[in-house]
C-alpha cells in the first residue's frame, strides 16, 4: 500500500465515522478512531500520524517496544502518540505494558490487574484499563463472561494506579450487519450498567474494519481499525 493511501484511508474513515454517527443519532465526535498498527513499521505509523492519528494499538509487546522507543523518544518528530495495548496479556509482559503504554484494552484476570497496579511507574498517570469480554460467539480464548467482567471492573476501580475506562470485545467475524449488531448488544448493555456504578467509565471499545458500522450503531465509543487504514497485514506478527 502506498504512503499516500494511508492518509486518504484515514480521512475516508473519519468521514465514514461521522456519517455513521449521524445515521445512528450518535453525538458528533463521540466515536474515537484507534489506528491498529500491529505488524506495520514506524514509517507507516508516521504517515498515519501526519494524517492526524494519535492513538495507536499494538498486540505484541516486543514488537511494540521498538516502535515506542523510536516514535515516542524526546527527539522524535511524532509527539503526542497515545499507545494502546490490545493483545492477549502474558503475565511476564505486564511490567513492560505498565511502563510503556497509556492504555490496555485486554485485561481479563485478577492476577493481571494486581501486577499492572504494582508495576505502573509512580511518575506516570494511572494506566487506563478496559476489561475484555468474551462474547459467547467469540472465536478468541481471551476475555471473561459478563458476571466475571462485573467483578473485574470492581477490582480495577479499587486500584489507585489504574483507571477503569471501559469494556472491550472482539466478536467472531460475521458478514451480516444485523447479526453483528446482535453480537455487540450484550456488551453495550453491560457498559451502560457499569456506567451507573462507575460514572467515569467512558469507553466502549468495539468494532474493527469489517464491523465498525454495526458497533457504532450499538454505542461503540472507540473503533479499532488496522486493515482499513494500513491495508492488509503481510505477516501475523511475532508473538509477544
Ligand atoms: C488486529 C486487531 C484489530 C484490527 O483489525 P482489522 O480487522 O485489521 O481492522 C482490532 N482489534 C484487535 C484486538 C486486533 O487484534
């Protein structure tokens, strides 16, 4: 994919998000765009940055650390990047996640919550956390059921080095818009329920390149787009 098309993909996506917001009577600007840069190198991230992207999502810790070191260094020409960890979390990676990321969307067990709390450096702001839900039709092993998610939200809310921001899920791929909406709905319902307990929760992280319109229809506040910005991934990426 040529360099120019990253910028045009990004601007087209922003326009599409604004259209979907309007179509589904969402507040203009209420849906944020997270650029998923896994497997893509610093030059492609720079292009997206030049087009206006500031939030980037990464799945593999080792791969991400090299990019963060290069693009978030004090002398870097890409200031202001906010790094989101969105991949499965191994407990031996929590120290790097706590030290180098601003957000983590994929928290799904108590042990990880405790480690992130203990390992978040004191000089940094609390780490922003979303709990990952495994919807029943989901094809990933990551994530918890709805009742476990309630318990994990309560646990995060008690941690002073963590900030409970929201919920995340990755439904199984499905081409039908209505079925996509049905899959997102239980997550949106739980999000509204949790917001009554934790009013500062503001992030419903759902929707990817092939289902973001359905996610916006169901109340997503952050869509995570890789292919739709950077094009097809050439390789699956190293495992963290
Ligand atoms: C890869 C990935 C995405 C982006 O997927 P696309 O279909 O390329 O937009 C979003 N969220 C998570 C958790 C991912 O791993």
